[in-house]
C-alpha cells in the first residue's frame, strides 16, 4: 500500500509539473499581449485579468509540488527522475499536456460562441461586440486546429516508439483526434479520452 501511495504521488507530481510548464507558457502569451501597444483594449484588459489568475495558480502549484516532493522517499525520487528522463514517458506527458490545452481552447471557444448567440438572441449587445466576438472565434480556430495536428504528430511518435520496442511493456497508444468534427465537442470524441496517456490506463492487458 505504501508503494502504491508513493507511485500515486509521483504520477501526480508529473502532472503538476506539466501543468506548471503549460501555465508558464500562458504567462508569456499574456505578457506579450500586454507589452504590445497595438493590442485592442479588451484583449489587453483580458490579458491583465488572466495573468493575475495564472500567477495565482502558479503559486498554488508551487506549494503543492513542494509538499508532494517533501513526502517522497529516496526510491520515489529516483523513479520520478527516471520517468521525466525516459523519452517515451516524456513524450507521453507532453502529449497529455497538449491534449489538456486543446480541451481548454475548445471549451473557451464554445463559451465565446454561446456568448455571441446570447448577444444576438437578446439583442441587447452593441454590434461591435458581436463583430469582435465572432472575429475572436474565427482567429482561434486555426490555432486550435494546429494544436490538434500537433497532438496527432506526438501521438504518431508514441506509436513509433511502441513499435520500435522503446516504450514500457504493454504501453498503449492513444487514439488520433479526428479533424473532421473537431469543434462539435461530442462527448464520445477521442479528445475527452486519455487512454494511453493517463498512468492508470496506460497498459494493455497481458496476452
């Protein structure tokens, strides 16, 4: 039971570190918007708000990571280092982080579309706001598609390592994300499944 508890802590630490890395990228993006004198006022304001939120999340993550690391024994610390340095596992973590980021972008896109729909339905919003929201959604669509393509590329690299026997025994490869219908947010789509990426479902049953 103690061994399983240590394994769970290591797996959670890996996920926390990936989340931390992703949040740091968001900080750079928001800082770039704030530093750009040509940024629209609403985007500037949003970036300031989001930046404050991300910094708060980062601070909470640092505290959680430090607490988790403090309870690890020597063996678990070694395992954590090996997992991070293993090419396949590092690729798997990167793929999972990318997938989580893609989910966030898709959810935010849906939020913007819902806001646009409410604006039209209630007819209480200024047309400039409608135009801005529609434009914002259209600008994000290519970047979301690019994330999905990058995810599929990393997924293919995982498959290559598995076929070359450079992955852990019985490692699974996640499903590809179908580009057609990507924005439909179907509950059964591969975008919501973490088979092959989540530590708990990472191995196929033995033959």
